C-alpha cells in the first residue's frame, strides 16, 4: 500500500526538497504552503497535493488532519518543517517578535501535532518528525529566541517519543546545521540594535556562515528519520556543524565544551576548538542563496 506523508512549509528550502524526495520514493504527499501564489510549486509532481496552511492559525492546525486524511485516505507520517528565524540580541527584540517566533516554531507545531495524534493512534502507527536546529543544542548568541524555540521542539519530541510509544507512534527531531536555504533571507530582524553589539555580532555571524551544506543533505536525513524504523531514536543531525557539534560535546563533556565554545566567540578559538569544529567535508556556501 502506498504510504502518505504530510510536510509543512514546502514552498522552499528543506520542505520543498523533502517533498521531491518522498515523491520520488513513491509516497503520496500532502504539502502545505502559506501563500496562495505558492500552490503551483509542486505542480509537476503527480503524487503531491498542495494545500494552504498557515501554522500560526491554531484552529486551522487542529482541523488539518481531517483535511489531509481526506486527500489520500490516511496519513502515515507528519513532518513539521514550517518555521522561521528571528535574529538579534534579546535587548533589541520586541515582545511581539518573541511571541511570534514561539507561535510559529512551537505552538503551531504543537497544535498540528495534536491534530494528527488521534488518527495515528486509531490506526496504531505513525511517525512524526519535527524540524529543530543545531542551535537547540547550545546557547548561541544573537539567536537566543530562535534557539530556545528549537530547544522547546527538541524536548517536546523526546517527551512525545515516550508518551506515544504505546500507540505505535514514533516522534523524532532533526537538527540541521548551517544550510544554504532561504531561511537566511527571511529573517525577522530585531530593530534598533545598539551599536555596542555590532562588532561582536559581525564576528559571530561571519564565522557561523563559513561552513554548511545544501538542503538535500537534510532532506535525506528527514527521509531516514521517517523510514528507518528506529522508534526509540529521537535525535538526527545533518550538515557538517550539525554532526560535529554533538560529537565534540560528547568528546569533551558539557563543561569543557562550553568553555571552548564560549571562548571561541568572546575571545579567540583555541587550537583544540579549531581542530574539533573544522572537520572534513565542510563546504563554503552562500548563505543568501
């Protein structure tokens, strides 16, 4: 029987490439986009139905599973990919920006997940994959709001992995590192950043944008998370920094790792840090692509 997956936020980036990957593997795909002008983005893929969904609309999220199931008769997997990046010091971020970041990245994701759980529980199976970020692994500066929203997604995924296991539902999270997607051109920037921050912010973002990979890398990881059958595995990493950072934390331990990470930003990276973080396979990319 052909399986069906729902993927949110598919107009570009990870979501769009993931739709292409699952369609190529023979899956039926319910792909969501936020804007009506993006409804034709997957028109060349016969097994894809493109539907409008703004994940900030919680009533629409809570009703969406019924709509998705009606398209192909059932849903075997849900990928919560929709999200965006709020950047800037906390001091300069408005409370409206902070609430909006959590509304999209956390509360909308929760509402949509709630919608699909009864269907998956009734059929006795299902996989839910939530897109987080490697920033959920540690406290990055100038992205603390974004990082904390992703940390919430990571912990939610772990809790649900255990909570829903008795019903045959597996919940996982994917942690991409730096990637060449449009998320870096769709940032919600804090306004009125004091000049005191400029030099340190420029230094951090210059170094952070130095390595990365293409969206196809994370699409492959999403596909593996959905299909590998490892119900007890929650965390999946993608991209050079996405894979290196948890390994470095495991090698050094949390306290030593944090010391090295903090020093690399506040002062200068040590030779040890350079050897850990600059691994083989890193690729210079254009973050605005």
